[in-house]
C-alpha cells in the first residue's frame, strides 16, 4: 500500500516539475517557435507522468486505459495545433514562399 | 488542507476575470477567457457538479472561446501578425482622460458598494433545505438513476425543451445578422493535409465518445448536452477540414435535423396530454426509453445548431457586397 | 469556512467584475466576455448553494438549471457576437458610437 503511494507521489512530482519547466519556457523564451517547443514537449511529458501517477494510484485497468487515452488525445491535439501555429507563423514571415508552393 | 486549493482556485479565477477585462489586447483577452472557463470547470468539480464541469469545459470555454477566436479575424482583418506591430493591433485609440475621471470614480464607488451588498447577501443567505429530498424521493419513478439527468429530462423537462428552442432562436438570430451562408460551400478554405488526417482519425473517436457520454447520462455524469457539444465539435472540425457536412446534405434534411429534437419533445408532450397526463409526465414504465430517445434526438439537433452557428459566423465576412436573395 | 462558502463569495466578486467590465470595457468582444463572466458568477452561486443543501447527493435542481443556463448563455453570446460582427462589417465601428 505504501509503495503504491510513494510511486504515485514521485511520478506526480516529476510531472509537476516538467510542467513548471514548460511554463518557464513559455514565459522566458524569446520567439514563438522555441515557446511552442517548450509548451508542447515539456508539458506533454509532464502530463504523461501525472497520468501515469494517477493510473498507479487508481490501480484499475479500465480507469488506467481511460487515463492513457486522455494522454494520447492530448498528445495528438497539442502536436497538431503546434504544427498549425508554427506553419501559420512561417507563412506570415515568408509570404513569397507560400505563393510559390500554391 | 484541501480548503487551500479552493482559496487558490478562487483567487486565480478572480485574477483571470479581472485580467481578461483589463488587458488591452483582444487576443490576450480571449485566451484568458479560455483559462477562466477552465478554472470555472475546476470549481464545478470541487463543488461536486461533474455534469456542469463537463458542460462548462466543452461549451462555455471550448465552443464559445472558438467563436471569440474566430471573431478576432473579422475585427482586425487587414493587419498582418508580425512581431513588431503585435502590440498595437487590437488596441483602440485612447479617450480623453479628463472627462472620464468623475464617471469612473462614481462607477468604482458604486461597484464597491454593490460588491459589499452582494458579499453580505451570499454570506447571509438562509438555508431553505433545497429540493434534494423531493428529488431523491421521486428518483425511482424517473426512469434514470442519475439525479441531474432525472431533473433535466423528466422533472423539469420543459426547461430542456425550451432550451433547445432557445438555441434554435440563437441560430435564427445568427442567420438574420449574417445571411444564411451555411448552404454554400466555403470558398477559399484549403485545409492542411496533416489537419485533414487528424480530423479523419479524430472524428469517429469523438462520435463514439459522444455516444458514450449520452448513454452514461442514465447512471452518472454526462448526458445530452455534453454529447451534443462533442458531436458539434465533429461538425466544426469537418468544416475546418473542408467538408462542411450541412452544406453537403439537402436543405430539407438539414432543417429536419435542426428541428427534430424540439419537434419530438412537442409531439410527445401533446401525446401525453391526450393520454390524460400533464405535459412531459412520462409513464414510469417507458420513462427510461423515452428519455434516451429524447436525449439522442435533442443531442443531434443541438450539435447541428452549434455547427451551423459556428459555420455561419465563420463565413460572415465572405462575399460582403453580395446581397442575399430573400424569398 | 466551508468549501461552498469560498465559492459563493467568489461568485459575488465575479458578478461585480462582470458588471464593471460591461461598463468599462469598450470593445464589443470584451463587453460580451464581461456578460459571460457575470453569468459565470450567477451559476457559481447556484451550484455552491446546491452543495450546501446536499443530503445523499448535491441538490440536482440547481445543477440542471445551471447546465441549461450555460447553454442558453452561450447561445445568446453567439447571437451578440454575430450582431457585433455585422455592426463592424457595416460601419467599421468596434465600440458603441457614443462611447468615444
């Protein structure tokens, strides 16, 4: 019983650390691309750790599957939106490239 | 210890709300509004209102936030988003400061007084006991096991019925304000290939998850509105992916889908009155089945209406000079 | 201090912030956001009192009313947004004219 709780706490603390790092990155990094990098990479890793911690704590396979699916869909959504934002920014910076491609 | 979380959450919500209204840039304001909605959703969870939390996160923060974000492109259309002039894109010219001081002071004093009264009012509000006991006593007859669903679709079904009507009225208002653009396919929308793949993958999952929420409403948090927002999200995603489903199907079918939730409710109410009951007093033996049918039809109607609202607002600025033919 | 008391006090503050926003904000979108925040305060007070009146479960009637209310608030905000965009489209105004 105790071991389970210790594992949960460790996983969630590690997850919170990555969230903190990601947030610091968003606040401190100079331009949009590096901010996106911090936001999507570090925060998704942090969410993964927290999800793993919750799954260990609940210790039921169905709930763990639901938590895993939350993580997977967050990954999908954040990577897609990251790509779209980055693409938009790139087009704004170099409009002549966009015309050539079309 | 857990009360600290509540205090922290309350401070964050108040800060976000103030900051949302004070920040000079509109885009920041909209994103703070997203954050405020999610904070409010957390507050619902802390208060044990999971149904409300799902609804808030999905429709108030999600859908409404998307509408606001979409509106930004129409309010500042001609300025390109570059790093240098990002600061003053959404700024308005300053007003004459001197003429503002007296009204501002009066307003702030009035608000402070009002705040004091409101705080006093919520602090002193008497304990009336609420309706929990009567809801609990009637729950076995309602046909569902989850009290919130029982209230929404059985005890106070006329609320839900008229609510579907209000959404349709909102859609009619959007049609009137913007011209009925939904029937036309969007012209210049060229979806990104990656976005299209993701939409293709996500659409069936969203549909399944909506159906799950609809069905789980019988026994736990979930139900028609939450499912409707997820299905509405499918419509919005398909619109973004260049496949506006409601522009593709015949017009009569679209109208049928929009009105079938309201219509089924109405017909059912009349049938129940003809049977010698009051409006929406379901026979207990069929209550569960009737509620499931109503929820499904209502959810599809609401989803269609939300999609139509989004699509119409999204295409509002296209073809500005063309006058819509009225028939 | 109970959980519901914190949120009921917060609800009063949010309501006042919303009213202040309606008066002070100038852009249409901010005015609409202010009304939504004001509505959020009202809903929060409903649900916090539902939590106070809980016996075996929290009072379901305010919960149902709030769910209905949120959807109605969103529908009305969407209508307001459509009107605001139409006004901007026709006149180029982003605020009410007498606000200048």
